[in-house]
């Protein structure tokens, strides 16, 4: 059939749609495009669903050595603080912005306190090139029930109420901080394409241009506003 008019299905989300959905939210765009989809001037890497953060760190290091990535999207959680990932983030502080999903949690928990210490998200306490993302309703008026909060969740974006590309030519209803994080990574890539190259400056600009979230037990204006950021 004509490109852009393939038959698609609309169905519930399944776990193995995760990588496709995240990639589509970050780098996809509507047909047609002249050569390649996404952001032609930004280099983006995506890493999802693994409990071995040491192996993950080696994968990221190899990717950055081959072609320095402006944005690294991370959607995973582990209780252990992998020795390799933390120094890699520190070593690449001037190279890559790590946009990290705050883990989906129980209602009304504060990230990096008590039992809610998760990695790599809690590395955001220490490094200016780590941006931790929580989730809201589609209109941004409510925190998502499973999104953590607290000072170490730097930015929020919608994490439910919309569809993303799934496997086998489908659109799937997504829900979770992974997908809010993908939206923030896309915004970070756009800033990189526009010439804001320093990871800390991308993080600072996204946070500084965010909208105020009043009455939601969130300190400061922290709802992603892509138009203002650009």
C-alpha cells in the first residue's frame, strides 16, 4: 500500500511494545519525510529494561566511544548502585545528558527516600547531566498515581492518556514514566539540534522553562513546556 497509509491496529499495550513506543515518541515523525525520521542533527541512544546496570554501563560506554551521544534515554530501575554506571555519568558530564525515568511506584512516594532509593534515577542527586522525569495526567493537572515526587524528580511530563507506536504496525495505549521520559528526551534532542550542546545547559533550560504545577505537592515549576524551552 502507499507509504503512510498502511493498515494499523489500535490495541492495549504489551510489555514487548516498550522499546518501539519509547523510540517512536523520541524520534518518530509523521510521514512523509525526505530522508530519515526524527532529529537529523541530534544523536540519541535508548536503553530499556535491564537489571544488570554494569552491563548497561559498558553498552553505553561503547556507544559513546563510537559516536558521542547528546542524549541517553534510560528507562529502567535497580536497587543496586552499579559501580560502572556512576563514574560513567560523571566522566561524560560534558558529553551526554542522561534522561532517566523515575521508577513507577506506589501512590504518593518520595524518590530517593526510605525504600524508594532506585538507580539510575537517584544518580540525579549528584550529577548535573542526569535529568529525572516523573509522570502526570495528559493535561498536566495531576500527578500520575504511580509517579514518585520529591526534589530529585526534576521534571514532569504526561505519562498517560495517549497512544504510541507498538509492534506489528499497531498503536498502543501507553502509561508510565518511561513514556513521559521519552517526551523529555525528544525535547532535549530538539534543543541539541538547535545548538544547545552542553548537557547541563539542556537540563537547566528544560527545568527553567517548565510550567508551574500548583497544588500538587511539587516544589517549583516543573511541567515540561517544549515550546517555551525552544
